[in-house]
């Protein structure tokens, strides 16, 4: 008799992110010294508003010219020794991965996204989550984006960064909360 095994439920992940997944200069998406570089930072909070000290965030975006190919860099290896040397500091990779610190804070340096894809995609991994969460960080000034236009104003604001000063944007993420506090998360099927 042939037995069919059922699907097992997802299990919570972490908090091992700080050990296994971050890589050297994972927060440096922009090439070193590029004058267009912006800093995106914020705090990841749980449903009670408490900072999450062991979350991991991945950032994906198109280059300012709209291309989506990026460049090798995150796990680039030294051809002589085989060790991971990370990014070369010259190429735009379009990808970053950073853990939050003890206060739930993260920081990435990147280039502004293009008008055709005016957002930075964010994946959130944290303790207690059965599945990671997806959201977007929009720099101010893109009111005609289809996703933003489809959201009520109080929900839309959870996806728009706040400019703190020139070239510094703040994007806080709230994993849970009432309808106006929780960050809008996207479902992909």
C-alpha cells in the first residue's frame, strides 16, 4: 500500500539570522562614493510597538536606469582563496541584506529607484513569523503608482518613506497593529 505524506506546517524561523545570513557590507547597495546615494533606515517593531532586535531585512530594487540585472557582489568569492569577499564597492547590485541591531534599527545605502519602479522591495524575516513578509518602501513623490493609488490614505502612508534630511529617508516597519499602524504587506501567489 502506497502512503501519501501530508504537507508539514511551516515552523518559525530564527532567531539565527545574525549568524548565518548577513554578509560583508550587505547594507551597501550603492557603489562607494556615488553622489546619488541615499540612506534608508528605520526600526522594525512588533504588534505592541516593541523593537525587534533580531529581524533580517532583504532589499531588492531596480537600478536608477530601470535595469533589473544588478551585479554580482553579495556572495562574490576571491578567485585565489575561494573566501567570500562580498561586494566590490564599485557596482550597483540592486540587493542588500541587513540584520536589525539590539534596538530594532537597520540602515542601507542605496540609489534612488527609477520612476518606472519607484520603490524598494523589502522582505522581512523575524522570529515568530511562519512566512516572511513582503512590503515596499516608496520615496515621496510617486502618487500615481498603481499600488499606492489603490490604498486608502491612512494605509498608503505606511509605505512612504519620510525625508529626515537631504539624502536620508526613514522607513519604519510595524509587523502587526491596528489597521492604521501595521505596515501594508503584499501577498504573492
